C-alpha cells in the first residue's frame, strides 16, 4: 500500500521550533514528526511513500538518507512554490498512477498525531466505494466541513457561526472538524481539474456538487492532536509520557 505525507509547509505557527529546521523534523520525545508519521503508516502495511517538501527541503532529504528511509520505499516531491494540499497531491500523482490496480492510498499531514485506526479507515473506504474518505471529529476547530445525514460532504464553514458554503440542497447538515488524514481512490487523480495552487477540499466540494462520493470517517473515539503550535508539541510529549497517547 502507498501513502503521501504532506510536509511542505513553512511551519510558521511552530516558530521558534522551525527557525532552523522544517516542521517535519521537529521532535517529540526524541522522535521527529516525520519518523512518527512514517512509523504509523508502516504499522498499517504502507511500504511506499511520497513526501512533498519545500521549506529546508535538503534537510529532509539528508535525514531520510541518514536513516535509510526507515526501511521504506520513499520518494520526494519538491515544490518550488507551495502548491497547497490539492496542488501538492496533483504534482505527486505519478507516484500513484504507476500501478494499474485501483488500490486506495493514504494522505497524512505530517503535523498531526493520532491513534486513528488507519486499517479500519481503509476498510470503510473500500466498502463504501467512495472517491475519498476523510477522518473527522466532533470538536472545536477554526473551520469545519459539513456533511449530510449520510455523512457525505456537502459544504464547509469557516467558523461554527459563520455562513456555510453548501453544495446541493441538504436537509440537515452536521459540522465536523477535518483531522488531516484521508484515504483516496486513484480515480480521483484524473478528476482534479484545478491547476497550480489549490486546496484538496475545494476540489472535493466541486466533485461533491457533481454527486461524487466524498464521505466522513468518524474518528471521535481516537486520540488526535494538531502539532502546528509549540504548546501542542509539548502537550503531545506529555501525553506520550503519561501513556495518554501510545505510539
């Protein structure tokens, strides 16, 4: 199974931890965010990974070389300009189009840590025959994805009380926070009509408006933390120490 790790961001929210390194190489309890993510993916059967890089890209390349790619097949997708999540995936599409099989792949943000069962998520994705499956939780967030009663994507909202952007005419919607982990069917890649810099969510909303199946995977029962701020990195380290988070 293959995966992509999104690691190209500047890590500005993580300063000063990213003053001398990319966010992928920020450490928690002596392990980099990149190593933690690779280890999680490997434990669920992923053996081939592509990582998009931009800020201090050479440091990531050297780190992987020094650690023998952690025993995995790893390719690097260099972005001269930041392409955002959708543009980054589109640039790396070749990696997933090499195979004739329709096996889904995982896309995982490097700056999130969780105990989400990726195996169960892939199984749910396969059974639903969705184009994409997004791990979501019912929690406070700065922005939300909106889903209908069948847990199919139907919109987004910048904040809980702001005006929603809807596709279709759902009778009832629920606002859930995206967790930065998704399972994607390779057939999505040919449907990405957007060019240059674009968010994968914008692509999903366009496709949802065309009745393509973009679904939620409810991950409320699992530990999850955004590692975009220094205080969150410190809290994750404490959670590891106190066995609240087991990796």
